[in-house]
């Protein structure tokens, strides 16, 4: 996806720390990133869990996806550590909407409000810089942390798809959320 270099910063609510969101680069495609995708706790709600990732497959994914989607890295400013990613995909120029997905791969940063802050930053970027009318996202119904992060950013639950995802414990519903530009 052709875009200018993305660099977005936000101080985390009530904390001294901040994050930067920038374009994902080839130098971010590391063994650490690969390990996130193979970690059953991290990939529990990701479609990437169906692939056994190695550096070769991750590099191919990066090269293929970065042509048509915007892949962004979430960086912890205090440590300059790459801690997660945001993907802007399903770009629909006719209906002026995009879909976003997020993963906080570094478990040391879970529960700190980073996903909520990243969703805010990227949603605002989509409205302001990409000029879209609507941003959408979807997740498994039992991914309470993700649903909470989107709801905190004033996304609305627009629908529930019955038995939409197959998990190791059986079928679960999918939740679809959206936010309109005001």
C-alpha cells in the first residue's frame, strides 16, 4: 500500500511512557517477531496460528502484504523495543473504508493500555491522513481485551457472526465493530 512514512506518537494515559507507531520495516522482521506468531498465548486469536512460522515464511509474508496493506510497528519509546503491530487492510476505495488488526506480541507489555492507545492513533490516522469514512475491526467473541480496547475508542459493535471461528475448544462467534468519521 503506497503511503508516506508513518510516524505517530502518543503518551499513554496516566503514565510517563509513550509509544510510537511507524512503518514496519524489514529490520523488524526478526526471530522475536517470528516467535510471537508461534506463541500459542499471543496467537490465540490470530489467523496466523494456522501457520508454523519461520524466518523465510515471515519475510515472504512481509514482502507480499506490504505491497497492498499498511503494516505498522508499535514501538515502546522507553526501550525502543518493537512490541507489536497494526495492520491496515481491506482498503475499499469505493466505499471509503478500511479494516485494522492489532497484536501486542511482547507479553511484558500486555495490560498497559498500549492496544487502546495504538487503536486510537491508527484510527485517527485512517480518518485524517487516509480520509476514510469508516474503520472496521473484527475479533473472536472471547477476546475480551481486544473488544474492550476498541470499545474504549468509541467503536460500536455492529454484529455478531454465529460459529464464525473454529478454535481448539470448538466454534466461537465473531464480533464485528466499526467507527465512523465524525
